[in-house]
C-alpha cells in the first residue's frame, strides 16, 4: 500500500514538473528557460527535475512529444465517409477551431519546434509524422466527398494543407482567446475551404 502511495506521489510530481515546464517554455522560449525556473514553478528541487527528466532538452522533448499523439488522435475523430459531408465538416471545423484555441500554451512549443526545426530535428520529425496522419485523413474525407458530389472539385492535398495551416495560424494570431462568436466565424470560414455544396 505504501509503495502505491509513493508511486502516486511520484506521478503527481512528474505531472507538476511537466505542467510547469510547458508553461515556462511557452512563455520564455527554450533558450531562456532554466531547469531552476522549472523547479521553482513546480515547487520541487532542481535535482528532482533532473532525476525525473534528465537534461533540459529531454524535458522539452517530453513536453512537446508526449501530448502530441493524443491531440492528433482527438483531432481525427471525424468520419471520412459520412452520409452528410456538410454536417460532418461543420461539426469537425467547430471542434477543431475550439480545440486549437484551448491548446494556446502547448501550441507555443509546437511553434518553437517548427520555427527551429534544425535545432530540434527529432521532435520536428515526430510532430510532422503525427500531423501527416491528420493530413491523410482530411484528404480521404475530401476525396470521398468529391466522389459523392457533396464537395466542389479541388485538389484534396492543397485543401487539407490549407485547412491545417489555417488552424495553426489562428492559434498564432491571437495572444488572448478570441470571443466565442469569433471562433464560430473562423469555423465557418474553415468550412468553406472544403467546398461544401
């Protein structure tokens, strides 16, 4: 029983460190963040951070990579062969716009990796591979919708990359959270990219 409590405390401590690290990396950037900053914000000793995560680079890697796959999986919870493409795409775009808006802090880390891909090649490759899964699912959705003549003709790959770029761009364009009505407008504009008839 005591060992379960110790293990639980360790997991809670690791989670606190990851949350603190994500917040500070997003705010200050990788270069300006120190392990001491992270330890202080997490309320743990410097040695505890190093014990759980090793170096600053390893901690940054964990902050970037660990959440990405579940996030991408969540973004792919749309039907690529729905009965109504209009309804499916409308619901998907609303969900995606809201979702990206909610990931404000974390998306700053993704931007750092994408903006300095030479410095973080492993993380960049990981993010790209996972994002490619979303891209491929979007292409399938668009291709199927065009075959069913529910979507206007257009290059599915260009439409998919335009949509993904729009999602990332919206998050980067706002320091504060935009109001709900603006998010709805963004979702409507995003939906137009798909050429819903």
